[in-house]
C-alpha cells in the first residue's frame, strides 16, 4: 500500500509576465504550488527575486529557496506567509535559528538535500523540520532527467523522523512517476512535464491517474 501522494506543480521564472502566465495556468487545475527562487549564486540561473513573488489568495504555496544566505530574505518570507518554506542544507548559514523563526510565525519548515548530500550528515536539520525535499535534478532548471538513485535516501530520512512529509524534485514525468509514487514519498513536484505540456490540465490529470494505478509491475 503506497502513501497518498500529491502532485505539486513548480514555478520557475525570471520575468514577471511569464511568472503570471504560469500561475494562471496552474490555477485551472490545482491550488498547491512550489515556487522556486534562486539567487544566481547557489544556482547558476537566476529567477525573480523573492520580493516579486506572489500567489492567489487561498493557495497552498511552498517556497523553495535555492539561495546561499537565506537569512537575507527572511523579512520578505515572513510577510509573504507561505504554507511551507524550504531552505537548502548546503546553504552557507546555520538554518536552525531560521527554522525557529519560521515556526514562530506559523510557517512550516523544510530542508532540501542536493544529490551529493547524505541524510546522516544533516540529521539535525531533518529532525527540526516538517518537510524534507529530496532534490534529484539540476538547480534552477526544469526539464532535466531524474536521478532515481536518490530514492535510496527516502528510507534513511523516514527512519530519522517517521512523520515527515517527504517531497521529490527533479525530472518527474509520466515515465517515472509510478515508480516515484511507490518510493514512500508524500509529494512529487513536477516542472517541465506540466509547464511544456500542450494541455497542462490534461497532463496533470494523467499524472494523478498514473499514481492511482495499482499492480505489482511499476
């Protein structure tokens, strides 16, 4: 029996017009989104700054901050009030005080692990947060291939804190979604499979249907 898995579209944009267009497309089929923000340093590609980020009222917004110094964005994040804010374990700062500040403002906390990061080396972060994002793609990009070997981190993370919400980010599409859904994940973030689809709503429905399929053969 697999967990109930949620498909969450991701938004990655470097200009306001395209950002609005992505939000409007997503609004047709779901109300939970992961918004990716980069600083052009931690990830080579630079997106809109967090000060230009917004989402419709009533949405569940997960903010994925791919930045070296997340403390520099804390004032804006607290004003935005996302449902969840994810920082990278590989950031240049101690994240524990930032997690405490987010929690004090009613924001769920998350930590993302790059492919080279072993969960045991960041156990303190994992035990402190509500969500762990297993990152298996290319930072600041959509359309890359999924590194399926990263699924081996999931049982290690789950053993540290069973009640965690565990997400996946990187290369999820119809060819691998069912295997990911059987890997004890709670959330699968989907980027280019939705953003480049001719009919994103239809693709979203296909992705949800793929997760719901039963059977031994993945």
